[in-house]
């Protein structure tokens, strides 16, 4: 008994020791907090806060402009004055007038704005600093409506679901391809996914860089990439019972990777259109359709030698394409730039993980493995095809 | 401030040759995806623009409670109503004390401008003398930078406020004869000049003629601006230091009685400022000197220009006045006379 309690005490002792650094850190933090200004005085003077707002969204509705602002800095920021086109205007604030760190409010300005004219809005802090946002052309911001909701769904289906489904129709042709050619198409899929992954990663970094520094750490991107990469790894393990994914499991993984990317793509389309930064023309939609049709090929290849029902194929098309619709809804009707950065990071992580899965498959099943000319040429062709068809969409 | 957007470069560039599709839901429903060139009018001519709503409050109605101005109804009386003119008396000495101080002035509701002032306001107090008076202006510098007072007028060159920089904590007494009669200015002349003036070191300087002007309701308007974000351009424009103040608290005057306005322009950065009166005309005497009077409703003044306006209002009611630079008017330089019987 005594020996047992001594062990318990010993274990407790170790735990107490683990707390010691935390306590000491708290003490040190207390010291710095209480003496912060005198500490700074040793080396110089702090610059004054910028006192600039982060103007996140400017929305136009009949007779009204709504400006959503955030305080990106440590010190409080007070909305004291609002200008539209260099004129002081009456306004109300939906939310707090004095914003704490990273807090947002929406400024409501009754204003008879002129359609399609450029317009500037300025928000002045109590310290007199004016933050100006220039809107290249004022257009009415879409509000949630059944018509708009269905419209976005239709556009999402056109640029997401339809091309993937069309690409899946290559399946009968693929069934007759020899093993070299199949491995080439699998490598092609890997190239395609690498392209999408890099694209999503770059987009994520761009969005992250535009966030206030407090929110915009590159860690946000890494977190998203790691989350989805590890999540997809776990999923791949489950789908294939521990061994490398093949057949339908691999096709599903590819579809998920592509689907997450298409979520981001839909998000970008919806948000850009809602903010009046994108003209949703025929050419753009056709471009996206051609760009995305190869995604269907990527999903079809892993099941080239597997029996699948038409229903399963439809399911795969939905997994890969339907997130575009969801993305346009989110982008069109909400405004979370943090979420945007995170979505693209998740898309990148998923794409890279699927590249790994496909790579393993090719390494094992292709005659000559990863070093075969078919695999290498297929991979490069995948990247090149995405690049070339991407020109159509941009 | 940089602009952020959730988009990809490729989303933006592609659509340039195409027109917008105004209602996306219609895109495929009616098969009109082929948007027709650049003809924007096709979708805006048949309806009221989305931007417009009937019956919305316009700017011109910003009066009284509606006008965003700082403070209570009589806050600026000391600047608006000059000290009374004194009859000419040979050899009389007029004494003033001006103290330069750094003050955070609330120039618009909730907006604080770190000003340099004479006696705590921008513009500073009205200095008034009768032609021939000896002015003794004691200047104390309680500010954080060297300052001077430079008076316009005729005086010895060593009383000009240019050569004697008064250091913080220091003082200097300016002594000279007040002449010629007219409306003049005083302002700091330390360098950098632009900084010392736009921060608020200026005011009106009235010299009454030996032969007094007819009795009148006298007012002083010093036009100025405040560059609150220090970017070399004014964010707010005012008369006597607070934007929209006289829109919130109209100046009450009597119909048919002589009203005299001493108008000076001490706006920095902008080359000219102006005053436009609604619904009536006034007589304008440039610099308040000479025999020339212009009959008009709009006068323009360059930086440092000034003059005297006289009017007997013909009708009662709210008479608007503002800079005829619309931008200045909408950034605070607008007010009203309330003409009563």
C-alpha cells in the first residue's frame, strides 16, 4: 500500500513539475504587461496606430449603401464619419460604433447612388483618419431570392456537374485501353490534380495575405492543407481497408479532391459576381466547362477495369461537381474571407493527398512503374491540358 | 488601403469582351446567354434605376437636428460676434494676449483634430482695433513648437512676426499702430508655413475706420479646413471651426436691418474658397478697404484674401449659405441664416 501511494505521489510530482513552466510564463507575462510602456521607452517610441478600417464589403440596394468594416488593429477604432464621393452623409451603424480588435459593424447610408457609376466610400475614425474604398461600378448587390438561388445552382451545375459527367462518358473508351495507356491516364489525373492543388494553394495564400495580419497568418493555410491531407489519408485508409486505394475507392478519392477544389471555384465565382468584380459572360462559363471536362476523365480512369453502375457514376459526378453549386451560394450570399482562405487550403490539401494515392497506384500497377514514359508523359500532359484549357476560362 | 477581393485573376480577365448578364437566373432559362455587346441601356431604360428610391432625404435638407455638428447652440459666439468697435481716440493703446496651445479640437462629431491654436480655438480670437490705436499683443508660447504671430497691415518690419521665432515657453510682445482700416488676418509664420497654418494658428483682425461704419449686426466668418488624416488635403471644411455648425444652429438675424459679415479665407491646401448666399444679394467690399463695392451673391477668395459683406435681408425664413465648391459644402462648409421680423 505504502509503496503504491509513493508511486502515486511520484506521478503527481511529475505533473506538478509540468505546471512549473506555465506558472513561470504567467509571471513573466505579468511583468511584461505591467511594465510594457517603460520597456518600450528603453528602445524608443511606438508608432501611433494606423487607425484605418478594413472595408470588407460594400453593398448597394435601392436608396441605400451598406458598408461592412472591421477593426484590423489592436487598439479600439471608432466610426465617427462617413463620406460618399467626398461628401459627408448621414448614417446609422448596425452593430457597435466603437470596434474592438477584429470586430465588425455594418454602416447603413441612405443614398441615391447612380447605377454603373464609379463611387468611393470613406469611413473616418475618431482620430480623423479616413479609409477610402473605390468601387469601380455601383450595381445592385444580389439579395437571396429563389430566382437567384436557382440561378447560382444552374451556373454551378453548368460549370461543375455537367462537364464532370461528360468527362465520365469517356469510360467505355477507357475500358478498351491497354495497361500502358491506362497508367498514362492515371498519371494524367495526378497531373491534373497537382495543377488544381497548386492553384488552390496559391489562391489560399492570396486570400490569406489580404486578411488583417491578426487573422492572416500563413499558419491558417498550413492548417487547412494539413487538416484535409490527413483527413483524406484517413479516408483513403478506410475506403481501401488499409492497403493502397484502387478501383472505385480511388475514383471516389479523386472525386472528393476535385469536389473540394470545385467548392473553392464556385466560391470565387459567386463572391466576385456579387461584389461586381466579375462579368459572368458566356465565354467564361464555356471556358470553365471545357476546363472541367478533363476532371471527369480523371475520375473515370481508376474504374476503367471495375464494374460500376450508372448510378455510381452519377454519384461520383455529383461528389466532384455539386460542391461548385454550394460554393456559388456561399460566395454569392456571404462574406467570410477567412472561410475563403481556409476552403482553398482544404482544397489544396485534398488534391495533394489524392496525387499521392494516384501515384502509389501508378507505381504499383503501371508497367514500368512511375518511371515509365507513359506515366511521365501522362503526368505532364495532365498539367499542360489544365493550363491550356485554363486559358479559356481566364 | 489596399483592396481585397475573393477572386482569381483568371475570373476577371476573361469576360472583358462580353457584356454582363444582369439576371443570372435567366441565363439559361431563356437561352439568351449570348449577351448582346455593350448595350447597357437595354436593361435600364425600361425601369426606375435600382439605385433610386422615391422620397429619400436629400443633402439640401440637412438642417437643425439633421446636421452633424459638434456642441451646443452658443459655443462659437465668441468667434462669430466680434468685440464692439470703439470710436476713434488718438493715442489709445489696445492690449490683447494670445497664448499658443496644443489642443485636440472636435471639428466634426466624434472627430478630434490635434490642433495648434491661439487661445484654444481654430480660428483664434478676433482681434479688433480702431485705425490709429496702438496695439500691444502679448504672445505666450505654451505649445510644443516654436511659433510667431504675423499680422497683415502696415507696421515696422521688426514687428512682422517673421524674424522672431518664439520658442516653447517663450514670449514676445508685438507693438504697432493699427492701420490701414479694413479686414485683415493674423497667423503664425514659423516654418514649415503650411503646417503651422493648417494646424490652426490664424484668426481675423478687424481695423475699424476712424469714421465709423454704420451700426449693424456684425458677424465674423473665418473659412477654414481640417486635414485630419494629414495627407495634404482637407477632410472637413468649416466656418469658425466646426463643420455644419451653422446648419445645426442657424444664425438669427433681423429682416431689413443691416448685417455686416467680416469674411476671411484661411483654408490651407485648396487654392480658393467661396461664399454663396441663397435667396438674396449682398454688397462686397474686398479687404474692407476702398470705395468699391460689388453687388453679388457669390464671392471667391484666394488663401489669405478677405472682405466685408453688407446686406439687409429682404425676406424672412432660412437662407442657406455655403461654399460654392460643392465638395466643400458637402464636407461641412454649409449653414443657414434664420431671418426673422
